[in-house]
C-alpha cells in the first residue's frame, strides 16, 4: 500500500472540479492505496508520496517548502508553467518573424485560476500568495493576428501577455493538436482534428492515437514534469510544445478513457520506486 497525499491550494475546490487526478485517485483507492487530500497548508498527513496539484501557474513557495517533508514529491520540480518559461516560440516587438502570431496570457488557462484565487483572498481579507505582477485573465479565445505589427501596443507593454508565432498543424482534413498525458512511465498520446485553427472540444471531429516525439519527451525533462498533459503540434516534421499543464482536466468519460486511466494510475508505483 502507498500512502498518497494530494496537495491542493486552499481555493482550488478539488472535489468540485473535473480534474483528471480525481479519476486516478479513485483507481488508487481501488488498488488498495491510501489517498489523502489537502486544501491549503494546514493538517498535512504523513505519506509515502505527495502530488503537487496546486492549480496555479506558479506554486507558492510556502507549498513547495512544506512539501519537502515527503520522501517523494510528484511534480516537485514543475513549479512554474508560465508561457515565458514553457514556450520556445515567443515573439518580441522587434522580432524578424513576419508570419501570423497568437496573443496569449502568460499565466496558464487564461489566468482564470489566479483571478479566482485573488478574488477569494480579497473577499476573505487575507494576503494573496500569488506571484508579483499583473494578473491578466480572459475567457475569450486567444486572438490570432496576421503579423506582430498588428499586435496592439498595450499587449507589448503588459507583462501579463505573451506573443507567440502561430504555427498550426494542418492538412487537407483540418487542423490538429496533439495531447500527451502521462503519469510516470504510463502515458497516452492522441491527435485531435478540428475545424478551427485552435482545436478545442467543441470543434473536434476525429481523434487517433499517435506516438510521442523525442523532442516533446525532452521538453518534459526540461520542465521537470512527472505527471501532467502537454499540448503540441508537429509541423514540417518538427514537434512544437504549446502548453504544459500539471493539473489537467479529465476528458469526457467513456469506457476507453477509463481503461486508459487505470493504466495511467499505475504509473505512480514506478515514480515511488525511482526516487
């Protein structure tokens, strides 16, 4: 039996949200493991392994320091997933890139987790444990522009935004994005095909399993991820990382996914043995 502690932020609402880790935790319980959930910094139990599942782009220092009490911390090195760290395709105002660009928030998931946490801290009258700098949040799709010259000045001057080269994967059947989900040495990788340049659930028309390119495995090593989801494309034979997420949401449930999740859940055993 493995004693597993899931570390979440005080305002994450883990039990009410559709995280993939909720499914994996259910399979750990079925396998006879002991699973405990924390919310905030109080009353952390003993455990053999902790999973850093704070749903913020930057894990607050208090959480990463407190996690050092555990012999194994899954994603203990993946503490920052802001675009400025993850992306290799950032564009500056004076860049020589002349192709299309996409404007994103530097914070993951449109900055929504940080905005929600900041609002809760304000309502509770507590000091926020968020990184310094502006919280830029949006629920709108990231805009795609014809060139860097079309990017508004207020984007260039706001460190809460980043501008990236827009490098879609496409063929005669539409646009594609690939999602690699992994837990230790267990994984699944799927190519999703959609009708819109930004492939989201509502526009997906087909999907298929695909291999994980070596370049993307190297990115996992660079960013220090043990568990999570990487979105990427393959363009002109080159794999390009778009997004790295240590708190991925669960896909729509179906028997095939649940069988795959059982395999993913078993990856925790290898992570414990490797440390």
